[in-house]
C-alpha cells in the first residue's frame, strides 16, 4: 500500500471509530463495524500495523477509563446514566475489534516467521 492510500485508510479508521463511539442504532453500528474491519484488513499485517493497533488499543483503554469515571460521577449525582452506559458499551465493542485484529496481525506475523 502506498503512503497516500495508507493515509486515507488511517483517516477512515479514525472516522469509523469516532462514529461508532456515538452511534446507538444497531443497523448503522453493524455497517460501521464492518467498514472498520474491512479498512483494518486493507492496512496489512506487519510490525507497523501492529504498532498502530497497539496505539488504538491504548487510546481505547484511556477512553474507557474516562467513560467509567464519568458514569461514576453521574451516578453519584443521581443523573441518568443510560446514554453514558451505551457509549461505554460502544467503546468496549470498538476495543474488541482492535484487540481481535491485533491478534490476527500477530498470528500472520508468526506464520510469516515460520
């Protein structure tokens, strides 16, 4: 993949992640998840991709921690936490996608070394 295509693919991944964080309609979520996985598949299975996936996972962990803190604060102040919890679930789903793809990349790299 040339640098321009890589750049566009990285932007698409970021855009799909941003939209998935806030999308609660199941059909749209499924489409966005499919597009995210397809875009990740385009990016290849190498050490550079693995590094980017690790960065996405670390950022996801940070966002999840922030969302959990927000939920605790809302709950402590007797606010409705429904939307915040749905957003947290969205973050967990995104995280699963990146963690799964990281494993796919690791497996491919192991096969290439054998």
